């Protein structure tokens, strides 16, 4: 079963991460949530934004089942990274990204 993890990093960027090869315990300085609604509430509390300003603006990361590489998808449905990246790179990306 593929799980989705909801994550906020130390820079208040928030993500929905879906894939088999992911362990949230490997993240540093990130908060994890069971549901998207819990994550949205935390983003609103941390940033002072209202739900309408954060709803559906998370960065989505999906693992390809064939090659196990991760792809980033923005709120418009556009992929941002051409070649994907592996799980070790994903942990660093989630922890450190500062847009």
C-alpha cells in the first residue's frame, strides 16, 4: 500500500509525499501529519495565512513505481524536475528547500 505523508519543513514549505520508499523518520527539522487538513491547519497557524491561501498549494512529490525516482509536481500540475531524484536526495530536498 502506498502512503501519503504530509510534511512542513523548517522554512514553512509544505508537501504531500506519496511513495513506497519513504520514511519520515529520516527528515530533519520537519513536522509530519496524518492528514492534509492537519497540515493545512499547521501551515495557517505558523504563517498567519488563511486556509484559502494555503489550500491546494502544497508541493506534491510522487515516486515512480518503475524506477523509484521522485517527481515534483506544483499546484498547477506541472512537473518541476526533469529527471527525478532518488530517496536520499528527497530527504535533503524536503529538509532544506527554501523557495
